[in-house]
């Protein structure tokens, strides 16, 4: 018996439709400012996609492009100007920045109330303390997909594989907010396959292609695969394909539900970014946050 494929694209589309409805009921258009430094092709594609969906949801998209040889002070000055702009509700600095630029310093300059990526120390502190704030997009998307697959998550054992500040740690805290019992596993964890087999919800986020095998998965578990890895294509030599951190096809036969790669967690990241922009606008401007964005 094969597990259910969790369709991240469909859920993300539904979330964007709810965002569009929410935006239509606000006094003004929320505005998302994206900072792109350099000419990285992948970053350009991501920024274009974010701008497209921002506009489709009825919001304003501002793109600020700096050359690859821009100084760190130039980037910081731009972020500070966006902090002071009363019409700007959210700031996203597209990562990675060109070599020589300290992304930690740049991110630290973003005002926490405009930190729609949820990456500043203040945002992390608010999450840790359970206070209102902007949550990291990818981990938020993971929780949404798990809730869509399982319903109430209370009492479920969630194993997060990976402890990065971008996904692993915030994902653990977000699942804890849903009353899960949470284990964070990592490269030093003893008998890692056995730990993963205890999970009702398994969230691999390590960036190692197909590391998690079918025998690591508890029968019937929900698997939310965060990994996006580019590997050589077997069918088309000379080309590459995207795979997750989970060996998908064999694992699908064991799991109760599982996200594919691509088409799982990835589409949720942008949708949650747009959701954060609406939440940021409401928090900053004193508007009531639309209930349709709750999860």
C-alpha cells in the first residue's frame, strides 16, 4: 500500500487564494520589498517568482537591485532606508549574498517588524518565547502541510532531522507550539535510523540527497521532506534533477503521507512569505489580522 502524496503546490495555491481575499479586505495594499545583490541566476529566478505572486495576491512588490560589487555598507544603507520607509511592510534580502558580504550583519539590520523571512535574532527570540511575531517561512509551511495531512498534531512525536537556524531549530519550536513531542536529531545522534523510526512526523532538513531510507520510516508516518538537492540525472546523462533528503519512491510505500520533491515544501515557502507580509502590515499599521490566515 502506497502512502498519500502531500501536494504542496495545491496547498500553496489555496493559501495564496486566502491571502488574496485577505488583502482585498485591508485598508491599503501591503508592500513587500526584495533586495537582490548581484547576478546569481537562481536568485534572479526566485526574486521574479516572489514578485509575480506578490502582485497576483494584490500586494505591491518593490525590487531593489544592487550590483555584485556593491559594498556591505551599501546593502546595509539600503536596508536601513527600507526600515524607515512607512510604505514598506516587509523586507526580504535574497540569499546568498555575493562573496565578501556578511549576510549576518545585513540580516541583523532588518527591523524585526518587517522581517518577513523570520531570520533576525528578535524574531527567533519571539518564537522561542512564544510571543507574537513573524515566523520563518519554510518551517511554517512544514507545519501547515503536516496539519493538512493529519489534522490535530497534539501528542504526535515529531522528529526534526537537522538543527540549522533556518529550518531545523525553528521547525522544532513550531511543532512544539502544536503540542507535539519534539526530538531534534543530527549528525551526532546515536542510531539515527532508530530515532527516525520513532517519529509520527518526520521532518528531514539536512541537505543530503536521499539520505533517509524507507527502513528509517515508521509505517504510516507523515514525512515532510525539506531537502532540495540537485543530482545527476540517470535517465538523461549530462542533466540534473531535484531530489529530497528522503529516498522518495521506496519511502512512499511505507509512509502514510509524504511530500515529493519538487512540489512539496518548496511552493509553501513563497506562500508563507506572502502570508508574513500581510501579517507584518497588520501588526505595523494596527489592522486586524484576517482569521483566514490562521492555521
